[in-house]
């Protein structure tokens, strides 16, 4: 499975949802997550994210993101069409540790 990680927060470019063949992205206010039960591990979304926020869950150190994607994909609504990035996307792209302050 693939997971959305820190750098999506406050950027939310949404290019990822356009390419996902199984529409398994879910939308919070400031970030998207992937439903691990629906993701077919195709990897198509990874290079599409301008913020490089999507990673395979086999990478080390992703435990909290694996949990967070699983938890919030059950709570948030499905998103299947690209929309405008958040207005502050450029400013926030690359900022560190966005989870603590800006997750929603
Ligand atoms: Fe969708 Fe494929 Fe990305 Fe999984 S890896 S979220 S199935 S595009
Ligand atoms: Fe987030 Fe990247 Fe998708 S910033 S919304 S994971 S394209």
C-alpha cells in the first residue's frame, strides 16, 4: 500500500486523485489520505504528487503515517476529482513537521 505523508499537509495539490484507478483517496481539510484496504499498490500516484508526499509503506519510519492513513480514510469523504491546491501550498511545500501544527 501507499501512504500520504507530512508534506501533503497545507499543500493538498490533489494531482494524486486524478490518476488513482480505484479512487481510494479521502479528503481532510488540510491533507488527503489513502485507504489501505482499497489501494492496489499500483504506484501510479507517487510520481504525480508535486510535494513528493506519497510513499510506499515499505519505507522505514512511516508507522505513524500508516496508522493515520488507515484511521482517517474511514472518517473523511472520498475525493475523486482534482481541485485547486490550498492557497498557501507553495509557502508550505517543504516545511518540516507539519503534522503537529497543521494536521486537519
Ligand atoms: Fe491509488 Fe495506486 Fe496510489 Fe494506491 S498506489 S493510492 S491504488 S494510485
Ligand atoms: Fe497531497 Fe500530493 Fe495528493 S500534496 S493531495 S498527496 S498530490
